[in-house]
C-alpha cells in the first residue's frame, strides 16, 4: 500500500487531525491541506470553527483568499457570503427576494478546538481526539508552539517519535550525547490516557540551553520517560525528572498529502510557572529541528509491510504501531 493510498484511505478520514493553531483564526480565513485535499477554516459568527473544502460552490475560487465580515466568509470572486455551518447567506448578483440556491451552501466537515489546536475530521469520527489528563490539572500549564510543514510522510514521523535508539545520534547536539546507545528490552503496555507504548530511563545531557526546560543546573539529568501512541498518528511522551518536574509532550503529525505533513507539539508542565513559555520550549524546538533534518533525508513513503524494513528489539513500539496503523488504513 503506497502512502498516496494511505492518505486516501477511509480509515484516516474517519479520525481527527490537527491542522492549525487556534490563534491563527483571527482576521482572515486560513487555508490548510489534509489527506490530499484543501480546506478553509474560519471562526463563524456563533464562535464555532467552520471547516469546509477550500473551493467556492459557485466557480471554485479558493475561499481561503476571501475576507471575514462579522464572522461570515466572503468569497473573493463574486462575493457570495457564508455564515455559521457554511450556510450561504447572500448572493450579491441576485435580485432582492430571490432565494439562495440550495447547493450554494458549503459541505462542511467536522471541526473542533482542543489543546490550542484546530482539529478536523473529513469523515464520520471513529474515535475522539486523544485525551491528555494534564489539560484539566491545575498544577500543569499548557504551552503551544507553531505548526510547521515538514517534507516527510507522516508515518515516518510517528515511527521516529516512538524510537529512542536515535537519541545518541540524531540528538547529539541537544540532549543525546550522554545516553548509552544500548536500549533496554522494550516492554509494551497500556499507558495513561489510552496511549500504548513503553517506559524507559535515560541520562540526558543538560547544556545551558536545556536548563530552562529541565529546571536543573547539573551537566546531566536522569529522566524517567514513556512514549506511546494512539491511532492513527498521535504520540505522547512523558518526562519525569527527579525534582518532581513532569514535562508532557503531545507530538502531532498530520498528513497534508503523501509527501508533506504538519508537525506541532503541545507541552504540559507542572513547573513553578516562572520561566517564560518561549524559553521552556526553545529546547524542544531544537530537538524537533534535529528530527526534521534527519527525516527529510528519508525518501518518500515508509513501507508498511513489515517484511520490507529490518527491525530490532529497540523498534518494538514502532513495529506494533505500524501493524495497527496498517490494519486501520487497510480497513
Ligand atoms: Fe465564489 Fe463566484 S466563485 S462567488
Ligand atoms: Fe527524535
């Protein structure tokens, strides 16, 4: 099964995918790409996010090039106006009293806001957006970062986010230099929030740039960690430091199409709230950049057939994710 078939699969269309930051929905409509299709997003007059194909039903103008008027989206070509739930409210060329054609309304898709992100689902949702308990825990604060475009197929990203054997190599410029490259036997288990993965411990380098994140001035820090997935493409990593500081990462990979993906992460921390958010996530951003550079070197799709790639014990979590993901997309 090729990645272009994967992104067209009914299995992926029946899940929520994060496509933008909530903060981006101000002023103008936002164009996004998901599973090979273009969508427009905007905040409607009732405050709810509207998501619809980015093509006007009249002459297929991209609606994302339009303008927002009191929560309604005005098409840039002939000015048709769309309101809550994509309902066409006005056709400027029509004489007074002439009703709007029934097919002028936009065929919206499901849209939701969670964790500071806009999630959309082009089909009937088969499962809710993954739960992260720390969102409702007042000891934790949430920090969002930008949504980036990576030139890499999303399955390669999930495979990477479940893998710790690359830390001493790819992440030698950030935290990976102190880690023993030998990976202890991976024992898969149910983790918090319905994520499935494994727990492990690492010794991480703690350079000056990492100290706002780790809260420690030691040259190396011990981290008790877990990494787990929820189908189709979400990974949660948890880091617990000896100090009691916990740092939770939701790693979000969204297939724009077969070759490109959105990447963003969301952090929750029970820290003392004194370090500015930007400083806290600068180190995570640098780590993500190391992954991006590595992954963009890998060509095209990731084979889902387990006989194609050679895997070892350290790959157990990603092999199990790939098996379940292949099942989901094959239907
Ligand atoms: Fe949108 Fe004509 S193409 S109003
Ligand atoms: Fe990595």
